[in-house]
């Protein structure tokens, strides 16, 4: 009996070893766990957040859209990165419009636009980054949903049907305003003295293009027609422009009679020639991530795609829901987050999932539209926590896990 028992144990051990190391089994995950929550900021009033947080070493800036009943207002919160406590709040004495514009901190100033679809008589606000005191406001005739960009003392920002503005970063003096038959909501990308952006759809304009202008003069270098709205923020790398296309809205897919459609477009940065387009079933809203020989982007179809420089699919990762946020890189990996709050970390080259983390709390449904931010080994995610008829505006701060064998 004892010999039989020993034989059974030996066989069981061998079977276990075979299952553990059988051919085709993925390598053990580099991480033993996902990110560790450090703190959560909650805004004092309900609403929504679609703007990417602006993270600096000493303060985090979060722009939000508050709502209570039929009242819609905007605000910017300055948050202490050590504990998530608010330092100051700016809402222009309650008159700031709801905002989707991600703040930009540069030269001791904070720039942020206000207004969303349906808002007019909006403006770009310049605040003292340390105190939140208003420095000036540049008025526009349409909403400012995209994030401002800055280079050489010039601030560039979109303003819907008003087109694209450039102003002096200190005095707010107008330098030029590009207007055409275009509705511009996407955040502009500045590279090599040029401005790259796309156009979307409004009641007044429905011409879809990817555009390149001279930063100094505002003169067009090229304007390339595309067959879908270009809502996504472009990125320029290795002489190419990558930009997401798609119909519908950030918060919902296209409705009948339209059929949902999307793509990632790759254009020649010098002349605007379309190099390739990678079609997907639903819209691509987030800024793609360029990591060596991989282009990663998410879609409302619920996948993150890895594409080679010639436009061929290398992998796709299931995200458990629509992805409208951009992709960020960290420690030779890439992170993505879906609207329902699933955070996934993958290997850039292969798409192999290393870890995942689900946002949420009892009785609350996450909604994530803003692109995550990684800084100093921390991950920041702005999210709404829907609880019945209201939504709590939150900012999560996580400590990221170290990969085995990596340096601190």
C-alpha cells in the first residue's frame, strides 16, 4: 500500500510538471500583481471628465465638467501629488463653461480652454500655475475641446468652427487664425516648425481632412482629404503622421442611418500623401502610441491593436469594452484603459498581457474617456464613477509594479 501511495504521488508530481511546462504555455508573467492604489481624489460636485490630467512634479491639474440638473459649468483643480488633496480650484467665479480641454502647464502658467459641443462664446484661460489666479482670457466664438500646445512662446489651440488659433503665450496677442470649411476639435501636434491636426463634423461643416500648417505663418503646407472625421490627436514620428479616424461621438457609437466605422491613418509628414490606412469596425479617438516598430492604438470596437510600420496587424488585445483613450508607454511596455475601467499592460512587441486591473467600487460603474498619464513610476487615471443618476469625478493615483529584473 505504501509503495502504491508513493507511486501515485510521483505520477501526480510528473503530471503537474508537465502541465506547468507543457509546450505552448506562455512564459510566467513578469509581474506578480498589478498597480497599487496610493490615493483617490474626488471632486466635490458631480459631473464628467474627459480631459487628460496635466501632471507636473509638484502639482496635478485636472479640468472637469460639472453638472447639476440643467446647470453645466467647468472647473480646474490643482491637486497635491503626494496625497491627492486639492490645493486650489478655478471656475471663473462660477462662469467657466464645462471643459474637455486638457490643461497645459508651461513657464509658470496654465492654459486651458472651455466649452463643449453646443457651447459658444468660449475662451482660452491663462492662470497662474501656482495660485490659480486668472491672468487673462482669450475669447472665441466656439468651443475649445482640444488641448492647447506651446512652442517658442506661441500657444496653439483649436476652437471648433473658429478653426485654429495661435496667440502669444504671455500677452494673448493674436498671431494668426486659420479658418476654412472645417470644424477643428482635435488637439494639435507641433513638430519641426509645423502644426498637424484633423477636422471633424459640426452642423455647419462636414469636410474631413488632415492638415499641416506652418507654425510661424499659419499657411497650409498640405491638406489631405479623408473619408471619416479626424477627431483623434495626431502624433508625428519618423517622418510620418499617425491619426485616428471614425464617426460617432466620444461617449457613443454612430447612430443609424450611419454605420460605425474607424481607422488609423498613416500619412507622409512632408507632403500629406496617405501611406496606409488600417480599418477597424468602430472609431479611433485616442492618440496612438509609437514604440519602435510598433504603433499601438485603441478603438471603440473593444480592442487595442499593434500594427507594424507598413500597416499590418501584429496583434490585438481584448479590453472588455470600448477604448477611446490614448495609449501610453512605460518601462518597455504599453498601457491602455477601456471605458468600463479595465487597465491592461502589454508587451509592446508581442501584445502579451502582463497584468490587468479593474477600476471600480461597490455600487459604482466606471467610465474612462481620458488618456492615462505615467510619471515617476506612477499611473494617473481620471474617471467618472456613475452611481445611479449622478457621476463622481475621480482621479486615481497608482504606484506601478516593477518588472522582474528591471531597475528602479
